[in-house]
C-alpha cells in the first residue's frame, strides 16, 4: 500500500516535470509525439534502482530520489556568469561550443570560426525537421528521460577527409541551482577525418543541480578521433551522461573520461566497433572524495572481426566516496580475431572508501584474445616510507604516488597538450585534498 | 656541552643512548649505545638477526618499530620526535638495502621534488632548474649513471648496482650530514661495489659522518672505517679500529654470541 502510494507520488512529480516543461521543448509535432512516448517509457520504468542489474551499484532512487524541474533558459546575468567560467575552462586553441543550463549560447561560442568542413547546427534547429536524434539503439530510464526532456545540444558534421588541428570543446555550464538541464548532441565524423572532441562539465555558481546528457557519435572509416570528457560539476550536483558511439573500419578512436566532480555521477558509454581493423582505446580516471559516488560504465561491442580494444581505468577514492567501474566486452559470433583487454585498478585512501569493479566478457566467437584484470588496494607503505625518508611530507608523498597511479590511464591520451591538461586537473585535485 | 666537545674533540652528530626497540612485542634492540662524531666513518658489523637493520630503520623513522626506552639525539635534537621527512631535511640519509621501485614517478622528477621538499623544510630557496640539472649531470656522470636512467621510473628495471648507485646519487644531491648505508654490498658484484664505494668515498668530508652497516668485511676494503662496532643480539658488544673488521673476518662472529 505504502509502496504503491510512493510510486504514484513519484510518477505524478515526473508528469508535472514534463507537462510544465513541454511548452519549452523544441520540435515539430512529430518530435512531440516521440518525446511523449519516451516520457511514458521513463514514467513506466522510473529512476533506476539496485534491482536493475545495470544500475546495481548506482541506485539513483536511493542516491537522488527525484528529478528536479527544468532549469529556466539563461538570462543575461546567467550568460555573464557563464562567460567568466568559459574563460577559465577553455582548452588553449580550442573551438568552443557552450551550453548554459541546457541551452546553446551562441555569443559564448566560436561557431563563426568553423571552417566549411565542419557543419554545425543546434539540436533545437535539427528537431524542427526530424525526431531521429531522439532515438537511440539502446535505451533505459535516464536515456528515455533525456529524449523526452532534451532542450538543446550541438550537432556537428565533420566532412570526409577533414584534418582539424584545433580541438572542438563542448562546454556545459550550470548557473541554475536546484534545477535540471537535459542536453543531447551528435557528432558525425567523416571518412578519413581527424578530429579531437573535448566535453567539459562545470558549474558557474550553481549548486544542487542535475545534468542529464546524451552524445551520439558516428565515426567514418579510416578516421582518427580523440574524445576527451572532463566532468567537474559542483560537489552537490548529479551528472548522468550516456554515449552512443559507432565506429567504422580502420579507425583509431581514443576516448578518455575524467570524473572529479558531482555528488553522484554516471557515465555510460556504449561503443560499437562496426567496421573491421579498428583500434579503440577507452580509458578513464575517477577522482572521488567526501561522499561522492562516481560510476563509469563502458560497454564495448565487437560486432565485426579484427578489431582491437584496450581499456585502462583508474579510481582514486578518499574519505567515504564510492567508485564504480563496469566494463563489458561483447564479442559477437562473427567477430573472430578480436583482441580485447581491460584493466581496472582502484586505490583506496581511506578505510571507508569503496570500490566496485565489475568486468564482464561476453564472448560468442572462438578465435579471440580477450582478458581483463581488476585490483583494489591502498598505497604501498614501503613506497611511502621511501619517499618520506627522502624528505617528502606525507601528503606530498601520497600525491606523487597517486599521480603515478592515475598516470597509467592518463598517458593513454595521445595528444600531448590534452594529456598535460588532464595531468593538471589531477594535480589540482590532489592540492585540494591536502 | 657541545661547545666543550668541539673544543676537545669533534662534535657528536649521532648519539644513541641505551636504545630498546620492539617489533610486534619482540624486543630486537636491548639497550644499544653508540656515538658517531662528525667526520667519522663507523662500521657496524654483526651476524644476521643482530639488529643492524633495525637500528638503521629506527634512525630513519620507519613505521612498525616501538621504542620502549632510550633516546636518539641528532645534533643534540631528539630524533624520535621527528617524522621521517623532518629527519631527512635535518640531514639524515638512509641508503636502503633494497631500494624500492616506484613505477610512474620519473627519477628526475623524484630527485627534484625531494630536494626541494628538504630545502623548503629548512627555509631555503628551491633550486633553479638549470642549477639542479647541472648538479644532477655532474654527480650522475661521476657515478656512471646514464641520463636515460634518470628519465625512467625510480629504480624501475634498474640492476642491483644501478639501484645502489641511485642511492649514492641521492646522497650526493641531498648533502646529508649523516649517511647510513644499510648492507650496501648486498647483491653487488665487485665492479658494481667499487663504483658505489668510490661514490661514497667522494662524499667523505669533515662535516659528514657515515654509518656503514654490513655483514661482510669485504665492503670495508673499499670504504675504510675509522671505528668498527660489533653488534650481537641487539647490543654493541665490541668497538675498535678498522683492524677489528679483519679480526672478525678471520675468527667469525661466534665468539661474540656468548658475550651478548
């Protein structure tokens, strides 16, 4: 009886969320129909909880409870605040695309700098004609909610053969406290193109907000792509992001995710290797403290033969924080000669820190080389003593060892400048800690 | 008191007084007394299990040892009150018997971080990069340490000889006033030993003392001590000049087992 009431209560709250926002959600009537359907799916499933296998370690019902109302479109004051934040988080030389509280901010973005080989539209513009972007191959409650509620995003179309020397940086900025932003973007990379995409999530004065983002990436044959995601949302924020990546043939795809913020976060990446001869390097670092909960979930689907995938994941967990890594490698029956390896390690800096590592191999082909490893442990006392005996104070000795530990994942970033940028983020996190 | 000492002899750098140390409820040092003056090289010899390495670890501040009685003074200050990094900054250096490998921490970065941490603790300016590099190059050249070794992780993939040379390199860089060499000869062939010992000898100076801990007399052919102590069962049971080492080589430690 009580349970039923609670469910109705939650359902009604979501209904209010949707109906009150509907007037602000862009799209044709066809889009509205898709949104309604997605919303009904979400309402039926409600927030994921621990009895849903994929969400076993990240029980959003317990951790978050409710979805906050849609953030208002940013006013002049919000945009001013965001402009300052853009300056501090912009990667040197990058072409910036800025979303403030879920709405594309043209004045803060470098759209005019895009050359002819990069097509750009907003999600809002795209949805005037077509609802296709709201549909994804795999879906769950948060993805459905994103489809129902997405207010804006960027839609990039990088031409065949384009060689982009400057990274494209998508910066998500939150200025609205106790509100939600829903964004959805698409990046299409042409055959033989070379591109670097960076996503940054940061707060500009906002607290206790929620981010639900989705990114659909499609990589053409022979392309060379780096995709770096840096999530440093406010310490009391929620960030749930879903990536859907389809990789063509003979592609080099280098992905890296860094989690340094948010009270609760989950990045779920669904990467399909759909063309032969491709190499995927998918790596990440979670740096967590206090009571933060950070979940990195990667599903790598080898759908065709002769692809290589490598995953290196590191978590550093202090205080009472909780890190989750779920890595699934699927090898389809036809995907012979697959070479898939995954290594995840967690470093626990306190007795109350928690790490859940869940590597899974689902292999349906018989001529493959796949493996995974997982470890969890504390800093090595003998190494700490050696460093202290050489004059390093405790915290500095720890910091040096932690840097070395996460370095194993960070060094997988191919681009020198971005690698240094990420090392800088790790250093600042360590300074914050001491 | 130290002024008086300086007038008649040399200043006592390290004073270990009636030191009693336990590891997990078992007493290892049973009242050890030892004084090392500046400029002197002392050898501590003794059989396995006599407490030699325990002494070196307690002086450096390694956790896991419980001092139940006695004291250790360094330049007149209570060493046991200091954390290991404070001891290092004050000038205590332990050359490890088994230097650890630290993957992912480049040797050069480690050396600079450690040196600057010590200087900062002493209120000195950090080394400038050119000065630091110049100094590292000089010292590493004299120790036959190739530059590419300094780019690798600390001791990662180093041979036994290279690890010991890396310890001597640090001694030369940090310029400690007390160097404790814990079984420096273990795992070294004669050529590697000679290079490491030459490096140590180059660091002998009137203001610096050394304590050479060894099981075998062999090392003392290369690093010739001023004073030799024999340890047995957690105490110093005999002290003498360098000839005592040769005596031990001839007659063995058995004669001291009962004396302890």
